[in-house]
C-alpha cells in the first residue's frame, strides 16, 4: 500500500481536475474550492481509488465531483426556498 506522502503526491496531480469540474458545475469559486478539497480528502481514504489503474481514476473523480456538487446544490436550494 502507498504511504502518506506518495498518496498526497498522486492526489496533487488530480487537484486541478477536481477544481475545474467543481467550478464548472457550481460556478461559485469558494464553494468549488471547498468541494474539490472534500473530494480529494475522500479520495485519500478511498481504497477503490487506490486499486484502480491511472486511466480509470479521472472518470471516477469526475463521478465523485458531480455527486458532491449535486448534493451541495440540493442543500443550498433547500436553504433558499
């Protein structure tokens, strides 16, 4: 299994993907930054993610980002209505 520093190094490579997806979906930079951070933290402890090969990871990250952004949007719509 990968050590802490190696995981962090790999996740840094996906940081811009997470943020780009989140800011595109949420349009709110502050919320997108928070959502990207939450997604990366979730990935850190996600055993399935670490067992995937590199070509599978971007689509997995995309799904997690979309799910998180959808949830954020639902919560914020409920609060404003």
